[in-house]
């Protein structure tokens, strides 16, 4: 089920996890990663929408069903997420971000500590530098950028299969999500990740219950890259998922839900 809002005068499309959206319930916003859209959150959004949360899994501007223009920096995306929450009249807000979305969620929580009650950072790192070859391919809309990302983002589970839902192909699904992104989206997002240097400073401003969820086999944001975040957030709980790569939200959706429940409930 999708819902539409106007944020900064532009149409926003968001999934509600299959439930009627009710802003009187505790709010939960899922923030997707670079070049992706709301569909990567399907299983997680459905679960929390069925367990008492007012869920929004939006397409960021210029992605999926949301109008552009693309936003070119993590702080701009964080401000946009907070504007969406205000437009949707969400209260007791929880933010869950994956990869680039984790940086956005972290920056938003630092900017609005009075609004963000709970934070979960999935596949997070204090810095997310992007290899020049990958960035150049993404900017050129070269399919090799998609191939590189999908190859590096998945761990053993995603590579060999193991989907609980019959007929689903984790690697193929990852390719299709990135293929349907509008031209320029992946390159713009990766450039924003590469340029952002404010994660540790933002983390030091966060005092709400926080989860760092990391994949033991993550080659894009390895565990060691999250150490500065954990040091800046002594209240944060860290969970490392074994045999899991960067895409834990699709590789191990049920285990990801169980981890999120430790802070979101």
C-alpha cells in the first residue's frame, strides 16, 4: 500500500507496509540506500506495520515514485526526512537507515534530537568512501556500477541463495532495484556518501536508544569502519550478524527484524 505526500512542494511516494497509515501510532521511517527505493524494505515494513507502528518507507527525491530533483548531500537528505516526518505528523519517531540511509538517519537524529526517539543504523560506517572507478561508472550510468555493487554487497547467503520465500533471487532482485533507478540517481547518491564527513560528529550528538547492525561478511562497510561510531555513541547496542553481507535487509530479513525489535519493540 502506497501513500503520497507533498514535501517541499514535490510529490513523495511511500510504502506503509500494507496497512492504513495512522499517524497517531508510534512513527517509523525506513530510509533506503544509494540508488535504491522503498521496495528493499518490503518484509520489514510489513512486519512493523502489523505490530503497531505507523510505517513509512519513502522513495527519496528522484527515486522510485518520488519527484526530483535529486538531493546531492547527506545533510540535505536528512532535512528532507525530517520534513517528511513533520508533514506526516509522526510522533515518537524511530528512524531505520541502511547504508547511505544510515548516514541520513544519523544526521537527522543529530539535527532533531527532540523528534527522534529511536535510531537503527544498518550497514553503517563512519566514512563511506567510494572507489573512483565505481563512482565514474555510476555517473556514466554504466551497468558495470550495478554489477560491482551487487557483487560486493551480498554475503554468502545472498550469493548462494537461501531465500525463505520460494522464487525469489537475492542477487537478481538487487540488480533489478538498481536498474530501475532513474538515470543519475546512483551516481549522485554515491557522490553524497563519498563527500560526507560528519558521521562521527553527528553520532556524538545522539543520545537516544541506538542500534548498530553490522554484517560479519560486509565488504562495503566492514565492521571496523563502524568502530568510531560506536565509540561516539556509548549507549548504542551493536549486533553483528554472522555470514551476512551489506544487504542484511534482503539476505536475512527475519534476523534483521529480530535485531530491530531489541530497540524498536
